[in-house]
């Protein structure tokens, strides 16, 4: 299955096909230098399957959000330079959202931009972060503060790589598909509600989530408005993530962040779906501390924060409220 993201000269294809990992090097062009960026949590064989060109190298960063740092970015750029990469060579990220964000950012600034290919191997990066061209590192303790919009040249999604993904990571990734469904696709939400997300239907759900995302990105590539819907649950979610120091995964924080932004009847259905996916539905940490970083959030402008609400499954509304109103809303338990 091939999905095309139509963005004029920045258009690209997304291949969703079991086994497609082994065709990446040939697709990119075996005569080019291929810098494969991966992390220590990704099975080595995936990067090795991609790095088959004569001039290819694998660079491994430590697993986890800590790799999205200025220090690691400069180490990656240094390795690219040492590898004698020129403007006609390519960076390929093999792994989850961290290597995708870091690799995409490195590709976008190295020699003012080299080709970037994304090979997501986690469910979260397959359904969300590998598509749409957001790249970033964290800076000064604030998530995704330094980054670019830089579309990949192609995305390769091989659902066979999910076989080695730990269950907790699978659930955290599933949360981003639930996010798209509850905001934009009632039919997909009902499907997840009745069948869950399993080995058997995961490819179909990935494909649908990408189609939803591509439709948004094509209409609002640089997040002037509509694309903000994809941040549903992320305002509180990022706050919880910022203070959890790795205790919660990104998708788990988004699960907790979505719940209060739903009207009661929708919330009931959402909580049932999240529970079935083994995602957290109650936050027992310090909610004041989790709300403190929201002023630094990119969704915040001055004293206002852009929020997304879901009052009917498959439909969202966007509005701006003050940060004080947002904090009050969360503390009273939601809409
Ligand atoms: N993950 C949100 C976006 O790509 O806009």
C-alpha cells in the first residue's frame, strides 16, 4: 500500500508493507552515502537491513528522550561530517519518534539540508511522528523547542518490526491512533472500541491513521490552525511528561491529557478504550506541578492556550482559553 502526501515539491510517498525494510537501500540509491541513525533500544538487525549500500554507516544514540539534546545532535552532525557526507547523500532514521525527530533535524541543518528518509519501527512513530515533517530536539528543559518543518523523501512502514516492540510501547503508540480516531473518525474509533488494536488489524489501523494525518498536513503543513487538532491531549500530556522524568511514556501522558478534554459521555467511551489498551486513565502525581510548564508550551500564546475539545466522537472543536481557565478545567476533572 502506498499513500502519497501531496505538498507540491515537498510531496512524498509512504509505503506500508510488511517486509519493505529490505528494499529501503535500493530505493534510496546504493551509490549514495547512507547515514543510518538508530538507538540502542532498536534491534540492530533493522538498521543492518537498511545499511546495505556500499557506503553506509550506522550511528547509534542512547535510547530515550535524552538523545533529543543539543549535545547528541552535535555528535550526530560530527559523525555525518566524518563520514564525508555531501549534499547528495542521505540520512535514514530507523527507530521511534526520538531518532525520527533527531535524524530529521540533523538532516535539515547539515549543509543546509540533505535528503531524509524515515523508517519508523514503533507504533507511535508509524501512526504519527514519522509523517508530517516535524523535527526537533529538546532545549533548556522544554520539549521540541528547537526544530524545523522538514518533510522526508519517503517513509517506509514495515509492521513486522512491531513483533519486537514491547507491549507497553505498543500501547503507548496505539494511543496516538485513538487520538486521531476520537477527534476525526468516529468509524475508526468504533473499530478500535470493538476489536482493539491487534497484530491482525494493526496495519489497517496504521494506514487509516496516516490517511487522517496526511489530510490534515496537506491542508495545514506548518500548523497555522487545523493541524493543532493533532495536539489533542498534548498540553496536559506534555506537562505530565516533563515532570515524570521517563516514568510515563509519551503516549501514556497523551492518554491522561485527552481524558479531561472530552465531554462526559465521550470520556466514558475513551476511558474504556484506553483501559482495554492497558493505558493509564488516572494521574496520581502532582497535578499543579504538571500544569506549571504549560506557559512554555508551543500551544500557548501569551496568557492564552489553544485547546482542542471533543464533545462528540469523531468531531473536535478548537478554542483559546486563558492558562488560568485551562488549569481550573483540569483541576475540576474536565469538561
Ligand atoms: N504529532 C503532531 C503533529 O505532527 O502535528
